[in-house]
C-alpha cells in the first residue's frame, strides 16, 4: 500500500513564495502521474496542477497558472509545488495525489496524502 | 472548462435508505468520471472510476452509472459509516484540466 506525505506548508504573507514537497513510498513513483489538489477551509476540492511520470505533460488550473510550478524528482520519489505571488485565496489544505494512469493523460486519484496547510495572510 | 454540477448539495437520510447523488457536466465526458468520499479531517477516498467501476475494497452497496453529461452515485442501503461528503470529478481528455463537483454532504436525518 502506498503512502504520500506532504510538507512545507505554513503561514506566509501575500506576495511571498512557498515550496511544498510530497514524499512518496510503497509504489513505483516514476510509473505514475502526480498531482496537487487543494481544499480551502470548509470548501470543496480544487485540482491545482498535474505532471506526467516523465514531466512530458504538465497542466495547471487557471487560478494558479503563471504563479505555481510543479516539478518532480523521480530519483528521490518526490513531487514539488513552487508557489509564487501567493494570494489570500490560495489559503488551503494542499493534498498530493497519485494518478491511476501511467499515460500522458490525467485521470483520477487513487492515493492521497494527508495534506499540508498553507495560510496566506498579513 | 468543463463545469461539474452536483445535486443536491446536502442530503438528509437515515440508515437503510437508498441514496442517489447526481453530477452533471457542462460538456460530454464520455464516461470519464470518478466519485470520492471524504470524511471530516480526512483525505478523499476513491469510490468509483470510469463512471461505474468500483474501486478495489469499496463495498458493493456503492454503484455508479451514467454517460454523456449526467451521472449518478447510488448507495443502495445507507450505513452509519457512509455519512460523509461525496465529490464527482471529470477527467475527459478533451476538457482542459480536471474538475470536481461542488460536493454533496450526506447527513443524518
């Protein structure tokens, strides 16, 4: 059974940057696409970004495009999210999620971490 | 974007009830739909993929159906462990990005 553990969240001022990390174990990390999904307090789920197994396919939600950058290091079984120009509306619990597919398409999420909380406030 | 609209947003039911949640897509998604269950303070859990395929380990009282733009999640006999919030998610390759429905909270009547 796989496991995903997020880290890097915290309190940050508007306009500043933060880098989230996700450590994967228990499955062959470089076989699968990976994603970030967020959930603002008391709100629904919002897909943020996804990256295919080899980085050949990358996509972002319109709400973060141009500000956030997803990356991965398959040698370290790790996924990252660099978040720049943060806004109060980016405050949320950020989940790392494993895609079921090993193709360049993005499908659905069959493994989730517990999340790391990001709060953007002055 | 392919907008996903769930209804109802809240559903009150009792143990043993048959429960149906609807998810509508603004554009056809050819069956590329998943359903998740989320309990308070927990990460979402995959229930259904491909509109009707049951994820391994998920009880058979959960089922999914639909095609095109309208999909349903049915719980045949609601159990105490099923009180939670449910989300649909589309993953159609012709729709940019991945989008979730707004969620349906199933609460005790």
